[in-house]
C-alpha cells in the first residue's frame, strides 16, 4: 500500500496480505515507521521476482506461501 503506513499495519495485523512489492532504497534517513511492527501475524512469503536499477534500488515481489514458517540464524542451512 503506497503511502499509507497505518493502513498496511492494519492489513498485516489482520492477516490480509497475500502479495507484497518492496522497494528498497540504498539510503538511511534516520528513524521511521517499522513495516513489521508489533502485532503482525507471522506468515511466510516466497520471493517471486526481483529487479535492480542502475542506482541500486531493489524491487522485490513476494507472494504468500503455504509453507510452515521456518526460523533460524542467518547463515544456517
């Protein structure tokens, strides 16, 4: 949901998201709202598509997965 941090939180908190396009910019501006704040229902997503611009902006598409959520530490197999 472009431009509405409160609305996306409502959708995530009520388990109403089945696809996400994330736009990741290679800059840090300071503090801001968290995308996955407290109250978000855990759910697995699968990366389906990525695009990277010449400026390093990453577009990533995720679809909801029916797989069980797996947790661990970065780098574990």
